[in-house]
């Protein structure tokens, strides 16, 4: 863990002309189980959208608020999210791969078993999120914060980090824990995860009698 890591930059919030737009369940044609290409949504507020199992190639969200809703198992390769806030949404099993996620906040979301393989994250915050067995393989994370998230058995294999921070997170069974090199954590968290870091380095623990 480097003590010279740069601080993560916070996400930029969505931009609206005046007040946030009126709530809507989702755009026409984008619904649970649908297969569609090239959906672009801008300046919108989606509330309780039911999109489970939808397949959307080239999904683009800009300046969007997503409140609650079911996005479980949504397949959205090469998606683009910019200035988006998702609160209380369910993304279990979502496949958001090879995309770009910038200036995005995931707050109190269920994102277990989801995959973001090959996706680039910039100025992104995960707050109080369930990320159990989430797959970040080969993703690029720049200025990403994980606050009070459960990353149990998440996969960070071949992940690249730049100015990333973790606070109060559960890391049990994390794959690729060595990829956290250069990330920043509070000292209390570093001490609490000492066993995980020692195992990743191959350090053996001696008992009080000096026996391994």
C-alpha cells in the first residue's frame, strides 16, 4: 500500500437545466427481457424501472438519475454512463462489459454476481453496495472509491488501479488482492485485513512460541 497515492476525485453530478426531471419508468422499447440496440437516454429520472434480463448493445446514459428499479441480468456490452446516480437499484448478474463509466455513483445498490470485465471506470463511487462475487477482470479504475462495500469473493484479476480508495469494505476471499497495490485505505482497515495481505505475499504467521 503506497502512502503517496493520489486522492480519488469525486464524481461530477448530473446536469439538469433546472430541477430534476419528472420520474419515468423507462424509455419506450426498453423493458424487461427486451433486445434492442443503440439506446440513448439523457436528462432523465428513472424510477422503479423494470428492465430485468434486457439486452442492450450500445446503451448510453448521460445526466440520469436511477432510483430503485430492477436491472438484474441486464446485458449491456460497450455501454456508456456519464454523470449518472443509481440509488437502491438491483443489478444482480448484470453484464456491463467493455464499456465506459465516468462520473457515476452507485449508492446502496445490489451488484452481486455482476461483471464489469474490460470496463473503464473514472471518477466513480460505490457507496454501501453489495458486490459479492462481482467480476472486474481487466477493468481500468481511475479515481474510484469503495465505501462500506461488501467485495467478498470479488475478482480483481488483471485490474489496473489509479488513485483508488477503499474504506470500511469487506474483502474476504477477494481474488487478485495483489492488484490493490497503490490503492489507499485507512490504517484501521489495513490492520483489519492484515491476514489477507500476508497471505497474498506468502507471509506465514507464527504463534506465540514462534512456530508457524
